[in-house]
């Protein structure tokens, strides 16, 4: 018997274009060696009876923050808070479980869902936490509420506010102190919790987005090392302008991800062509010029890593695409396309910009659940942009229909690790004009993530391909070979699939049978 015995998975239903009627699959040396009818199956060292469960390619989450996700999974979840008083009460209860010198980490508050949208002050947090330092990231993770004892770290830095609600560089300064308070053991525990959670949801790989202001080199190296321990594969992205060589030396796939061309809509720092709708907040903030974007892309191509940017507002996306055009003048459009660059989020983009993404072969790494949480006529997008611009946001279906390569993710902990919710959000957006079919959405949430990382032999079930898949219980049945996800004609919402096994390159990384 070999070190890695061959395994025949039998009595299953396989989502495979190579053999849609297959009921068995042989895995050998990390690859799919055979796929077909169980009656014709070759011999194997071991057999696994799937009992009629569904097998699909595993998911890839194309934008995560493992440490923050783990802290959110195991820590103070504020996503259900609906008032300042409620937030303070939860801080008080949670802080009582922490040592006196610890930093209270919390995430997920969203004042746009509150009737009275004024958050508590730094002094309020200090009192609620019994003098402990408090760091509470807003849902977008582009601003945070901090207590008085942590606020001093951000004083005099752009984005500072004496109230304790810090943004941009002031937020980065306070965030750095909060994250540095974690011991290496605490950081690894948070990262392991995040990756284990991902595996339990049928996610076999993640794109970890780090960089100055977001995390640290030590944080990135820690999650890369941890991912080798029977957990989902990690593709790292280091978001530093001019940091292509550093990204390569860190073992990152690209100098991309959270390389900020602007901020976020929730904190009113995304860079917009037209001013914000709610109050005197101007056009947001732009951090990268077209010339800087071009220089960065050329450096990435010279070093041999992917380049990319975080760009949410239309002004930021336009500046980045102007940078692509400048880079193409130096090396040619074909070389730019071949490099497989990417842009994260692309929430406000029009048809001419979509055409330019196709021209330069840019992957859109997007988060459909943003629309599910903040889209519609009365939620955060409408508050920040007005209803007309909000309705035009996140045109994911148009990106797909025009030929932009898509990779879906969660931006966890901004939205939860929940890949089927990602598929549903893309297939049933708040604006029906932006929808795409379930099969295409599933492909973007699985194969799209592999392709965005430059991996071409995963994301489909076919002989010769990487044996990376998930096994599902489908309580509401299947439609078109995939779990039934959308409401029926009577408006009944189907039950979500339940993951029973996740396999990465032939090795089981989650077994929930």
C-alpha cells in the first residue's frame, strides 16, 4: 500500500461537466484518477460510501483576514447591535471575561442600521470595559471605535477624532497597537479558528489579504505557516505600494489585495466622482494616483508577482484603470493581460470602466454579500450615495456578462464565511438587473478563486485535475446539479446545504460525517 492510499468515493452525485451522471470518483496521489459509474469503478486501497450525498468542487474565498476572522469567531460579535447602549452593554459583559491588561477586540457594529446613528465615545468605552483598552472595528473594517487609553496611539494622525471614532491612518495606528497586543500564540489560535471554520464550510483555499495598516509581516508569515497543517491552502497578498519585491520575499502570490486606492463607503472614505449624499463629507479619500498605479504594476510584472488594488469608489477605480493604461504603454496590453492582475471590491463601476477591465484582463475580486447587507432603497448604500447610485452599485452580473473574470469572497470578518450565501447574493441581488445564474455564481466562488491565484488545475471535477472537493447534504434537493438555493414560486426559502467533508488535493481537511 502506498503512503497515500488511493480512495474510491462511491454512491455519490457528482457536479461534473466531464461526466454529469457519475456516481463514483477515484482519487490517487492528490488527483482525480477516474470518474464514472460505480459499477465500472477500478480497484482502490480504500472505499468511502457517500450515501447519495452531493460532491462539488470546493469553494475558494478570494478575500479574507484570518486573524480578524478568528477574533470575530471567538470574540465579541457586534453585528447584531442596534444602538449605542446595546453596544456598551455587550462590551461590559465581554470585558469582564478578559484580563485587566488585555485589549477588548470586537467587530461588526454598523451605525447605519441604528435609529440614532451616534456611537458611544472613547470615554464611554473606557468606562464600560473597566479601564481596559477597547478596539471595535466597524463592519467595513475601515474605521473603529477605540477607548480613551487606546486613542492616544492615534493622536495627531490623519483621521483622528477625539470622540474615539478613528478613520484611515489614525485607525491604522490604533489597530496596530490592538493587534500587537496579541501574543504569537493568541494570533495562531485566532488564525487556526478561522481556517478551521472555513474548512467546515467547504472552503479549501483562501486568499489572505495583508499589508501595512491591515496587518503585519509577522501576521502574514504566521498564517502561511499554519496553513500547512491540514487546513485550507492560503494564497497570501501583501498590499503595499511599491512592495512587489517584499511580497515575493514574504512568499505572497501578489502585491495586491488591500493595497488601498481609497477607503470604504461605510466610513465615507471611498473615493467618488460625485460627493456623498448624506451630509458634508466631500468625495472621500484617494490614496493612489494613476502614475503610482502604473509604476506598481510595472514593478510587479518585473518581479513576477500579481499586482492589484483595493478600489471601491468610481474615482478610485478610474485612477487605477488609468494606471493600467499607462503600464500598457510601456509593456503592451498583452503583457498586462498575461500578468493576471486584480482589483478588490469594485463596488461603483460603469460600463466604460468594465470594458477597460476586460481590455486589460483584470480579475474583479468581489463580495456579493455586501449588496445583500447594504443594498436596497433604505440601507447604507442608499444613505451614502442616494438611491440612484446605490441601485447601480455592485453590478456583478454585468461584470460577468461583459467577460470580466470573477473571484468571489467574503472579506471576512466584514461579512461572514458563508460561501453559499455568497452564491445566493450574486444570483439574487437587490437590483435584479445585476443578477447572474447560480451555476456562474458557483463557478466564481470556486474555480474563479483558483484562477485568480494563478492555479489552473483545480475547481472542476475531471480526471487529471486536483482532487479538491466538498461533500454536501442537500436538504432541499438540487436544481441543475447544484443545491437548490433560491426561493420557489411560493416564496419558500430552501434550507442551506450542510458540508460533510472537505478535501484538499486528496487530503481530508474537514470530516463532519
